[in-house]
C-alpha cells in the first residue's frame, strides 16, 4: 500500500505542478523557475531573457508555488486517511 501511495502522491504532485504551470504561463506569459534562480545565474544561462522581474513579480511566482502546495494538501490528507500513506 505504501508503494501505491507514493506513486499516487508523486502523480498528484506532478499533475498539480503541470496544471499550475500551464495556468500561470497562460496568465502571465512567464514560468515559475525565474523567481527561484539567482539573477546572475539566470543571466548566464539566458542572456537574451527579456523578462524583467521586480519584487512583486517574484512574490507573485512564490505565491503561485505556495498555492500549489495548499491545493495538494487535501489529496495528501485523503491518501493518509485511506491508509495509502502514513504521513500524519
């Protein structure tokens, strides 16, 4: 059961991340990864990146990732209550 629970939780995390990334990109035309990379590394990897990020756009991306985490908690609690995982 634990193997099935781990497979389900990985699938849920992956599906939620892909869905959130799709809607975030559709709304803002940006991806999540820019807020999590240091500016020097981002400019080294993509010198022609046209996205200018101020503090509020970085906060917007962090909030989007935190919302993914909050929406994933209910299925995680449900899997734990059904006996697939023993997290709590």
